[in-house]
C-alpha cells in the first residue's frame, strides 16, 4: 500500500479484540477519517430501521424455498430485485437492499478520500481498489471475554454468550456474501493478535508494516 496516494485500510476484527480502537488510533496517526458505526446511520435513515434490525437482516440468508416462493408470489422480475413492495407491511426491506446501500456508502467514501474502515463489509466491498490494506485483528478468548465484560458490564457467562453469537453472525455473513471465511488469513495482508499488546502498540505495528 502506498500511503502517498489515496488508500483504503480495512479492519476486520473479533468482538473484544480492541480492533475498533486500533482502527481509530491508526486513522488518527495517518491523519485520515475513520469509519465504523457511523456507516449504519445512513442505512437507518434510508430504511427507517434500528441498528439491531439492520444487523439481523444483513445476517439472513434466504433458502432456496424462500427464493422459489418469492418468484411464485411476486414474479421473476420482482423476485430478483433488491427491494419489493409488501401489501401487508406496506414495505419490505431485503438483505440485498441493505447490502446494496452499504456497498454504495463504502465505495463512495473510498472514491473520495483515504480512510480506515472497520467492519465486515469493507473487506469485500473494496476488493476492486488496488491501493488498500486488509487487516485482521484477533485475540484469545480469554482476552476477548475480559474486555467484553469490562466494556459492557457483563458476567463471564454473558460475555461468552455474546461473543459466540456475534462470531457466528459475522462468519455467516461473510460466507453468505463474500463466499469466504473471515478467519481465512489468505484474505489479509496483516494479522495481529492483541494478547499482550495495547491498541497503541498494534496501531504502531501497522504503521511500521506500511513503512
């Protein structure tokens, strides 16, 4: 990656690894914008949905039978579209619509400026950009549990449950939409294990890797 030209750094991270903080510190050191949760705001406004509703929908993957039913009920043209109208609910937002909007937002950002983007979508949405760096931030379960307990005020049992659910949702999302595993290190230029490191040290390690 050439930091003297417009670039994109994507950070995929495990919950509780500290990857979000690493991304923010890295962006500050590089003097570029950092994007993470802010990406969901335009989606919330566009579809009038909460962040949790968006995340749930993004993780959904229709079965072959659901696809068939959509064709039977709506017709092939409507079934293949990213959005369609539902008489009962007056509107139905599909996972395709969410992904399409998210992709447009991320690509418009990457087209305009150098940036650091943390989140599962950026990894494959920016695949067409030559000057980019893909990073995976991970940590041991012990490290992650302690961090989630401290950050969210949960018990050890609750923290483990949250981590398990998030891991499964993110992996399912990656397999369904990027057709790869988020744990496949061949997808990354750099993998950092956070055990024994501060977020500042991890950010500096990335800077050293960039050169």
